[in-house]
C-alpha cells in the first residue's frame, strides 16, 4: 500500500506519469517525467554523500542507542 501511495504522490507532483492499459486485469505503467529525470543529479549527490559518511552515521546511531539504553 505504501508503494502505491508513493507512486500516486510522484504522479501528483509531476515527477512521474501513469498509463493504464485497457486489459483484463488492467495493466498500469509508470515512467518518470522530464521533471522526475532532472532529480537524477541531485539524488546521485545525496547517494554519494551517504556512501561517504555511512560509517559516521552508523557510529552516531550506535552512540544514541547506547545512551538511550543507559537512560533506562
């Protein structure tokens, strides 16, 4: 259900297009619009940042979990 809502949001925001084939059962196809494709560069930069800093994020998560357990 969450993925359907995500797809509906992408269509609503103009990032994807939805096409329904009049078959039984209906087939639904999604594709990125030009606007959606334009996110490739910015998302690649976020992915590269995440890959470069994942160890630091994991360490911060571990510290947070340890302090939360200490507080109990």
